[in-house]
């Protein structure tokens, strides 16, 4: 049943992308739908058999149209980055750090930073529940790990929910403006 569901999802997603590349004005980038393959809920085998071929096809379609592609995969995604770096993707996010993910941003920057633009890695848990000083330290950690040489977009590792801490969001923005120029 999952194969049938994913085949339908793939067909619909590719049809969406084929229409999106015809928009006028043309988009600067398009997010390749990643919700089908959260690294915390599907197996590596399912990813390799179903999700990765779709990602390759979608990223190649966008590259041929000279439109950048962004792929979002949340959860413990480190084991998939080796495969994703070999596709035509331009940007990978959410690069979640522990405890919700398993991405060491400095290691990923060193290994893939010349191939992919990296986006994310601020712990959502820290962004919501930490003090502003802890958030400031988290922002600096990410900038130090991935900003040198360019190709890094600072943001939370996944997305804010309804408990977003506005003071911490302001701290993220202010710290980035102050510390993150390159």
C-alpha cells in the first residue's frame, strides 16, 4: 500500500513541478516536496527505493530549467546527506542538530559545503525554550560552523510551532545581524 501511495505522491509532485517551472515570472527556487521522507519516520531502504529517485528526478528537472532546488528533510537526516549530495539539489535543510536530529553542522559543512548550500541547524527546542543568551550562543555556534566560505542560511532546524518564543526569534535575528556578516 505504501508503494502505491508514494507512486501517487511522486506523480502529483512531479506534475506540480512541471507546472511551476512554467510560471511567469519564473521562480528563483522551488522547494522539492520533502514531507514524504522525514528521516525520523521512514527507513533507509524506503528512502533509497522511493524518496531518493523522486528527489533526483525533481532536482534534475529544476536544474535543467535553471531554477534552484531546496529539499527539506527533518529528523535524523545525516545518514541521507551522502546520497542527497550526489543529486542535482542546490539547498538542503533542515539539518537538525541533537536531540531532534543528528547533524553535526561543522562536519557537514566540511564534507558538503562546496556542493550544497546548507540551511538550518538552530535547535527548535533551544529556540523555543532557552534563554536569549543560550539562543545567542546557538546562533554563534552555527555561524562559526558553517558560514566561512558562504553557502549557509541560518534558521531553525525545522519550523516554529504555536509556542514560538518571540523574544528568542528577535535574539536570533539581532545576533545574526551583529555576528553573521560574511
